[in-house]
C-alpha cells in the first residue's frame, strides 16, 4: 500500500478514530454490559489459547462470573444506593480495550 502512495500512518489514525466512534455508538445502543461479550473472549484467548473447544465454554462461564462480580461491586460500592452495572462494566471494558489497542498499535 505504501508503494502505491498510501499514507499508512494517517490511514491508521483515521481508522482508529472511525472504529472508536463505531464502538461508542454500539455501546450507546447496547449498553456497557455488552463489554462482557467483548472483554471475556479476549481474556480467555490470552490465557488459554485459541482452541474453540476450550475457549467457548470458558468464555460462557467467565462472562457470567464477571457479570455477577460486577453486579456485586455495583451493589456494594455506594450501599445502600446501587450503582448501575453498566458503569462498572464500562470501567472494566474501556481500559481493557485501550490496553489492547495500545499493545497492538502500529502508529
């Protein structure tokens, strides 16, 4: 692509911005709890490899566990009031994806 005159660094920056906006829109529609479906498979793949016979069941179990733990944190942080679970999941998911993005960053 670079030999054809494409400015790769500029295009990567533009794509990162577009992808960030699309993820933000998706979270706005689905809610931050949707981070469970994004965070857990990535974590399980990092920990246990990419064999789907192991990855899928572990992702199901770990996703449920994470959501129960996030709910417990949301209920106990501001007791007797409750914090929305989506806020706790956003606090977990956003830094995780920022870390993934910075780890794989080519710019």
